[in-house]
């Protein structure tokens, strides 16, 4: 979207909010239905619950299904809960199979059967084929509307066939070539179809180098393939080589956005599907779990400090310097942690290159540590007029930065191997380690040399 289009969109949404506040219902109804379904969804998500109901009443029935697909899961579930069965069934009519597969999981169980009965046998079979695959996989992303052609026909024959169809599925940039057993052979771009000699056969001009995607491929890997190969659409192919459907760039963009939201929010223990305007009690309950986990780790760090209570009573300077050691270790470790998590998400980091990365991050940590620890040690020595205090915090910082590098690299890899999302749990584990090691090294060295 261009900057001008973005500004225009913001202006339209602002004007609509103003109309709602002023109670101009007729004007609001007209403005809502002039928006794209994604813009309507964005507007609904940015309003408090009471105003959401008003805007949802404005939405024309033929747009309801498209708007529901664009909403995050929590807001969608709330709106679905307020709709009657006939309205929900009407909203699902005409939806693409991949979109319906996303929506049907949020429908009440009693309604699923009615939705399936309202579909013709072919669409019901197509939907069942998509639902057979795991969520967040290529099979769930694919649409079954791929246009197929045979390799032995001429370009002229293909052009006549397309004219007979009268229209192509949305975002069709290529046709998929299959044999008589529906085995995937390659693709033929529309641009090449229009420029090749009409007497040439499809087999002569098709691109057989573009491999199909397995339906079990994780959605994030599909997004990486689209990025690496600059794809607009791609074939989904079964283990025995049969063409199952296609994935288009619009679905991949949704995956990329969801992955980005997940990466940012999960580090704070939040879910990308959480409602921004959810009730206070519900939001507090969700965050309480994460706060409880952090509280437990904070008590662990406090327990480490408690072991050196006598030392702190004798050398108060160490208590003053404790936040510096913990903060520097946490920041250095977080830098490494974020880089490794990003590398894992992009497929650049794995067990094979982990050792090299570990050595590199330790080297970076030690180089920064020499500068930072020396500066802080000098400042602490001058501040407290005691060179031993400066030397102790210098040593503690070096130890903590060394540990932060090791933890920042190893924790995401270990969590991934255990099947735990590194973005969700990595920061808690890192903070626990750097706090405990930082406090233990500072107070331990203080106990050895100052008491």
C-alpha cells in the first residue's frame, strides 16, 4: 500500500469514528460498507465492545463472511456468539474453501453440521480435504481452485480453453501442468502463455524447475519459500506427486503478519489473538500467569542474594552496584537471544552451526565486556574510593557477560529441541540466569576479597 493510500485509509476510518460518535447512523452505514472487508475488520478491532456491535449491525450480510475471516480469533468468536444460526450459515455461503476451513473451527459444534449440509457434495469434499491437514500447514493454507492443463496440448488450445472458462480464480499468475493421473509436472506462467508461439506445446515451454510444496510443510516454511523464490502462487503436491491445490501470496502475507505479531508479543507472554479491548478481569487473568512465572524467577534471584546477606551488611557498596551487573547481563543476553530466535525463524540457525555462533557471541561479549567492565570498574573505584570494589564489579561484569552469551545462544536451541516456543520462554530463562549469575558473581567475589 502506498503512503497516499495509507493516509486515505486512515482518513476514512477517522471519519467513520467521528460519524459513530455523532450518532449519524445512516452516514455510518454507508461508510462502513464502502470499506474493504479487511478495513472493516481493522475498524471493529480498534473499537470498544459496545461500538463494535453498532458497526457490526451496519455490515451488509454479503460482507459478513469476508469480515469475519479478517478478524483476530477472539473478536471473531465474540461476534459469532451474537449471531443466530441462519445468519452464520448465510455468511459462509460462497466463501473460498481455505477461508471456510479457518472459520469453521470457531463455529459452535451444533452449527458445523448445518454448514456442511448447506454445501454441495463437491464443496463438502473439498472442505474435508483441507481440514484433514494440521493447522498452520501448507495443506490448510491451500485453495483447491488451481487451473490445470496437460503437457501435450498446444498454447492455442490452452488459450481457447481459458476463453471458454470466461474467468480465472483470483490471483492466478500461472497454470499448473499435470499428466492424465493428476501428477504435478510443472507450471506455465500466464505472461509466457501470452507471448509464446501458439503452435508450441505446453511441455515445450513450461517451467519444470519449480517444485511443489508438501501439504505437511509448516506455514512459516511456506512463507520462507515464497520469499526466497519470489512466488505469487505455488502448487501443493502430495507425497505421491498428485496436485492437491495452490497457495497464493495473500495467504502467505497473512502468515508473515501473524509470525511477526507472535514474535513481538510472545516475548511479553501475550497472544497475537488477544483482544486489545478485552475486559479488565479477562486481561488481568491472562497476564497473571506470565507475571506469576516471572515472580517465581524473581524469588530465585532474591534467594541468591539472601545467601550473601552478611556480605551485603558489611559492604553496602555491593548492594548499590547489583543493578548494574544484572542490567548489563540482561541487555547483552537479550541481544544474543533475539538474534538467535530470529535466525531460527528464518532457518539460518541450527545445531550444525550452533558451536560457531556460540564462540562468536562469547567473543563479542568478552570484547564488549572488557570495555564496559573496565569503565564501570574505574567509575566504581573512584566513587567508593576503594580499588577492590572496582576490580570486583569489573570481574562480575565479565563473568555475567560471558554467561549471557552462552545462555543467549543455547537456551533458544534447547527450547526448540524440547518443542517449546523460544520466543515465549526464552526471555524468562535468560533473565533468571543472568540475574542469578550476576548477583552470585558480584557477591561471591565480594565475600572472598572484602570480608
